[in-house]
């Protein structure tokens, strides 16, 4: 379970050194927006060396490569990064399934050349344009390598010609589109970062909204945001108790030979059971954090 994904610039030795200590569930090493065109080669070499030599502990390693319209930067990124065996590649500005197939095909070639298992490196697609949002499900379901979707609200609102606000009303439609597309495709989905460093109340409200909507977790650009995201995306004690009741009711029904199962006056169907199983899995994975919370 990945709750928090923290962006780190791929050209900053200082920030890369801090990565193992920032407590994010996943670290996104950025070779795209954070790196100027004349620094791409140096950043790529630095990140390749860092990923090959640094122990990031439990944090999953994700690399945001350059978009497919960036000449051959994206190919150079993958050629350098795949041998370090990252958890996933984050592909930005996705609008066409053809681009996803092209990237996945090149990843497959690199995996074969490195002796890696097929599809061992996952793909996360970043939707940050109006066209990308409108094609969300088509893109999400276009290749089995796709593990998740991220929403990129800053570039999206620029494309929309909308004002980006802390309340986020302008991205409500986009949030629902990527969320529904991801769940329909059976993949994970991550909300856009909250970028106003001075608005703590707005940040906490934004994270809670994403959790309540059903996002898998949230991305961040500020290391100080990680702790709250991690706490908020843990299941509440009430959720855990109910999940145990659901699974216990299912077991009791099976033992008694009953087909229909009811709990607290409501029928328990498969989606309720799947959600309960997910809550229990999270409880087991983060038991220490939950007990101390």
C-alpha cells in the first residue's frame, strides 16, 4: 500500500541524499519539470548513480521521465534508469494510448536486455491535460503494465485556462474522471499535490477530501506534507472494526451454510467484502503506526 508519493528533483544531490529519511511510501525522482533542458544529461547520470548505490529503505522508487514529445530524452531516461530496477516509471502528459504502447514496448526491450522479468517495472500515467482527462479510461486500460494514474492539476488548470485555487473546485470534474477511470480499470489512483506551503488548513482539508473520495493516496512536493498524508490515509479504528465484523460475518455464514449475509441491517455484497479485505491488509501492513496513532 502506497499512501504518499513525494517528488524530489533528480538534479539535486542534497535532496536525493535526504530521500531515505523523508518517510514517504514512495519517492518520485523527477527528470522532467524539475530539470532544465541543459541539465538533463547530468541529472540522468546523477540519478542513475544514486539509485544504484543508495538504500531508500521501504520507500518505493518511482522515476518521472520526460514526455514522449521531448525528442529522445524519454528513451535516454529509460535506458539509464531501468538497470537500477525502479518500482515504477511515471510517464507525464499522457494523451494517447499509442504513446503508452511505445513506452511499454521500449521498457520491454530494456527488461529483456537486463534479464529482468517481463513487466517487472510498472507504469504510472500522469494525466495533466484536458484531452488526457477526457480519455482517462481509454488510457488507464490500454496496457497491462499500467499500475496507476496520477492527476496533475497545475498543468491541467493552465490547459483549462482556469484559476488554480486551494479549494480545488476547478478540478472536481478531473478528480472524478481519473478516480472512476482507475477504479474501472482496476488500478491505483493518486491525487495532485497541494502546492500552497503556507495554507496548512487548506492542505489538510485537501488531503481529507482525496481520502474520502476514494483515492489510493496523494502526491506531495513538500516533505513536511508526508506525515499528515500517511496518517490520513490509514484506516480509522472504526473502519478496522467494521472490516473485521464483515469478514467474521462471512465466515460465520459459510459455516452455517447460509447464502445471504447481513450485518447491522445491511446486506454484505462483494464490494463490501473487497473493501474490508483492503482495510485489514492496511491494518497488517501499518500495524505499528495504527497502534501508535
